């Protein structure tokens, strides 16, 4: 299948290590880019569904009613068009949408195992809505399974959130190898967009050591913006809001808005 010329740029948020701020980045970078006037879609490709609930999609409402709310599982396996499952996030002037997921999505790994061109299901699903957005951010699960392979095959680039801790680089080489494999086998346009340092504590010497090592390995691709440890960032998802809508003055919200500006500047240069 030859895909149409696409308007949106697809960016995968990937890191097989959990707890690095991947979903927090997907939610808050997307919301900040939308606040700057771009049309943005978040695709929640993690069965945990945290990006969905963090953007106000109520998983509970999809479990008790006669008619189940549509989500990514239905799109990938039942042929439901993406447009029918996308939900607009309130308070951002219609600029931000989410294609939600819930725990059912874990079945995709098994049910698509023998499918033809199984790595292209997400790419084909998104193709009809690509001209409706400027950017699509895909929140990947913390693994390098079929869902992540689908996201990397659909993506133009990858953002790697990285926690500032001793084991930050552990497993990163495997992720880079996977990105290279997908690039060589399925998606020649795939590049690393940037590496983002999260949970940054400037008072900690180890933080600066990690930053220095990452900068050495990813020269020119380490974002200048860093994301600090911030209580408001942790609280916001429980209210179903990005930090920008929960407390726009918090250091977390300010940092992600700064990151969004840096991200958009990079797009103009590329």
C-alpha cells in the first residue's frame, strides 16, 4: 500500500525503560505545541492508557455502558476508522485530540502476530487523518514489542525521554539498534528527533554527569530544555489535564512550553 503525501509529522515517544517521563512528555509536549497554535493528535499506543486518562479520557465510562467507547484496539483490530475514535481535549480551542487506549490493547501483540505487514497497521490507520493535523505524537509502551515497532514504522522521528539517573543509559543502545533496524527494514525516513532529559535536578552532580554523557553520545540531538522534578507535573494527570491547564505557572508547565518552542524551531530548520 502506498500512502498519500502526508501533512502531519509523526513523532514517537519511545524508551523501553519505564518511569522516565515518556507519557508525561507525550501529554505535555503535545498540549504545549497545541497551545502555540498547531493542530496536534496524541495516539496512546500504551495498553496502560495513561496518556488517555492524563488528557481527560475517562476509561471508566467506557466499561459500564451498553455501548463501549471506541479506542485504539477497535481501530487496529476491528477496522474502526481513527476519526471515529479520536476525542477532542477541552480547553485548547479544538487544537488537541487523543486517540485513546485501554488495557485491551495488550491483545494486539498476540492477535497481529501472524498478520501480513503487521508492522504497518498503525501507519495505515493514521493515513486518512494525516491532513487534519500538524503533528502526531505517539506514546509507546515501555517495551520494544509490536506496538512500538508499529509506532516507529509510522513515525518520521523519535523523541527519547531520559531520566537523569545512574542507569539512564542502560538499554538505550538496544533502543537505538531497534530504531536502526526499523529504519533499514520498514521506514527509511526515521530519525532520532532528540533526547530529552527529565526529572532534572541541577543540584545533583550525577545529573550533570548523565547530561554530559548523553551529549557525548547524541551530539546535536540533546534538547537544551530540561524537565525538572515537579510536583504539579505528577498531580496533573489525576485531574485529567496537562500541566499547562492544571497550573500554567508551575516549573513543569513552563519547561514543557519552552520545549515546545525549541521543538518547533527545529522543525523550521529541518
